[in-house]
C-alpha cells in the first residue's frame, strides 16, 4: 500500500503519462501510414506486452479503489482510452488489406453455371 506522499508522486507520474499519451497517440496514429507492415507489427507486439503490464497495474489499483482518489481513477481511465485507440489503429492497419483477395475465375464460372442451371430448372418447372 502506498503512503499519502507516494500517492501524490504516483498521481504526478500519471499526469505526465496522460499528457504524453494524449499528444503522442494522435501523432503515432497518423504516422502509422508511413510505416511498413513489419514496423507496425513490431509496434503492435510491443504495445501488447505493455498493455498486459498496464492492465495488471490498473486492476491492482482498482481493487484498492484508486486510493479513494477520483483523480487517479480518471487519469488511469484516460490513459487506458488512449492506449486502446493506439491498439485499434495498429490492428486496423495490420488487418486492412491482409484478407482482401480476388475470387478465382474457376469459382466465378462455377457459380455462374450453377445459377444458370438453377434458373433453367425453375423455368422448366413453371411450364
């Protein structure tokens, strides 16, 4: 358990982190366009490691009711919001084009033949 002086220092540290994440997350998100896939993948991997640590720390302090200090709670929430924004942006960049492929011609022609056959059978039934 932190003593009161430590809580003040901890709160000051959180304010610095929150200010840094507020300004840097926007810059990082816009800079992702200039990074290649491997660089984004490395950043995302590092983020996931940090996120795991941060979530554990946040959980620990939430069980201690954020030292009965609403400012600590709000700072941790804002930092979490900024980190999730960075995570989503990295994830979106990593998965944006990775699953887009064109349909092979043999599948297109097979579907077309099945459709024409089905239409023909339905027309024959109506006669």
